[in-house]
C-alpha cells in the first residue's frame, strides 16, 4: 500500500532520539493517515500486539526490544496545506518543519514550535511550546483515531490542554491530522531560526 513499508527485526534504537533500545518483530512505517488507519485495522483484525510511535523523541525503549509490531507514524516530507487563515497538517509531519513552513509563508501562531524535536501529533499530545506559548493555543480542530482504527473529529476545548499536558495522554487516542487558525502579521516574520540555537543549547541530543 502507498505510504506504508514493513521491516522485520528492525532495530528500534534507529528510531529514537536517545539511540537506545532493542529490536521489534516487525516495524510498520506509515507516512499518511490512510496508511496508518489501514495498518491499525489490520493489526486489530489479526489480534496482533502492537504499539505506535512517532518521531521517537522522549522515547525510552528497553534493550529487550518489543515482541510485537511497532507502527511508526512519521514522515520526513512535510505534509502541510494552507487555505487562507487555516493551516492543515498531517500529524506525522515533523514539528520543526511545520514551524519552518509557517515562518516561510508569513503565518503567525506557530513560532513557539521552532527547534522542538518530534512530530506534530506528539507535540499536540504533550501541548509542546516555548516562550509562554503552546501548540494548543491556536488549534482549530484535530482528527483522532482510537485503538480500533476509527476516526473522529475533536475540538481543542475537549482535549483538556494544560501546561505540557492534554487528556490524550490518558485516552490513548492518536492524532492523525490537525488544523490551526493562523494569521499574517502586520510586519514580516524574521524567518525560521529564532528558537533552534536556544533549544539545541538547552536540550542537546
């Protein structure tokens, strides 16, 4: 299927920013929502044990690995669209690429994401941010997937955002896509770079 690849006995240390961890039985990599939904539904139908990861930031993996299927929802190619003041992105997109896109297109509201590792989906789950702002501040809505592969739409007020928290950390629902309300500032943005040196110095990988 387009957007999906499989690898047997994959070393999980290659998919974690900490570069730790053993192997999994099978790694299924998905880079679009349709592929992710298909993978989850097949695994549920086959009663296969599985876990889902994104970009692998803040992820500690046992040296014993995982005797099951790991589904990775992450894309190196940004999957972003903008229509007027609404920006839509697949949650497998790297967060820093979203910040870059917003800056390069003169869109304000996502500057706080610059230099933060991980995917958009993981950032929403943890309400990531910097300089007094969070990714949930201008969120318009998200598409979530439950553990059976069923989709539903959710408004930001239903996600229980707090400092570096959301109720997605308890529900286990997956963020598949997201939309933000963005604005074009009266003065040009300085471009994509203001947070990266600071973040790199504070949190070296």
